[in-house]
């Protein structure tokens, strides 16, 4: 009876995971369908102005297409001053542009220039293993989601050592891959919590993550069982608190979510309780 009960429970968890994954994939497909159905705008006027400017500078593209807000250019396989091209594009668009990517397409180099994000960011990480333990139970990640958006996260496995490290490492790996695939935060956290509760019995992990948009200057903080953090602005520091349980405690994770607008020189600090427990209060 106990074995059948456990099998039934595992089957229910698997069905739930498959359902959530299918829902997440359907949302991605809907977004893709919307993007592909959008009307494409070709700017003939912008193309001619840029082509003339490049030729005057001694840079002659084989083909040039202004697509939406991006400039797609095909060049011969020769040394191209990419910084100079970006400067010319920026001058015509009256907005900073940069080389997004360049690809060897056989008969030339295809270069795509896109608007530069409004902000840039610098990062620092520091980690120390607990005294007497060979491995830290904390793991962190810095993942580029797309050109102007990135995820930074810390996961703290319950306890310390190998088991705690494996739990937090799994949580970070799942979250990195799900976000990179394009799933939304709600689905990512539910699937991750389900998988952790199924695979790591009586082993929980906290998650402290921030999704930062460099174009909009916006920061979405998602905390699941994590300790407090800080957003340090010119006028002072703001404490970012958490009211949720760690991943794996419940099959459905209920995160604490907050959004903030970012300004020049703002500093976001996220940490595990290995740091905060060393102090009496926030």
C-alpha cells in the first residue's frame, strides 16, 4: 500500500511537471507567433542616407537593409572598421548604435547594428566556504538572457557541504536554462520547486535573483526563501525583504517579487544568510 501510494504521488508530480512545461512552451510559441506576424518595416530613405554616408567614408557595403530599428549590412571579406561604421549609424539615427553580431555567410560578412542599451553594468562576486567544510552550499549565476537583459542569482542550499551545494547548483542550473529558453518567472519557479522537492527529499534551497533590463533601467527582484538584500541609491539604502519559503518546501513556490527603477551609479547587493547571520539586524 505504501509503495502504491508513493508511486501514485510520483505519477501526479510527473503529470504536473509535464503540464507546466507544456504550458510554458505554448506561451513561448504564442510570443513567437506574435513576433512573426508583426508587419516588417523597411526604411528605404534611411538605407539610402546610410549607404551614401558609408561610401563617402570609403566603406562600401554589398547590401544594406534597414529592418525595424536594426541595420543589416553585407560586406566583402575584408578588414572593416566596425567602430567607425557604428559611429556613422549612430550619427544618422541620432541614437547610440553598436555592432550586435557579425556572421560569415560564405560570400561575405553579415553585420547587424542595433540600438545600444541606455545603461551598462559591472559585477562583483565574493564567496567563502564555511570553516571545517570542503565545499560551499551556495552557488551563483550571471546569465545573459538577451542583448539588453541579464539574470543574476544566488541559491543557498540547506546546510553546508556537498549535499547543500548539489541542491543549490541544481536550482541555479534549472533557473538559468528555463530563463534562457524564454519561460516566464511564474512557470520557472513552479517547475524548479517541483523538481527540487521530488529529487532532493528534505533538502531545500533559497533563491535570490534579479532580472535587470539595461534598455529600460528596470530591475525585477524575485526572492524565494532568501534573506534580505539592499538597493543602494544616491539618497540612501533600501532594504529588500522576503516573505516566502525556500524552493522545495512546497511544490508550488510563492515568490516575493518587487520591481525598481534604476539610476546611474545604483548598487544592488544580494547575499546568502552566511553573510547576514554575522550581523544582529538588517
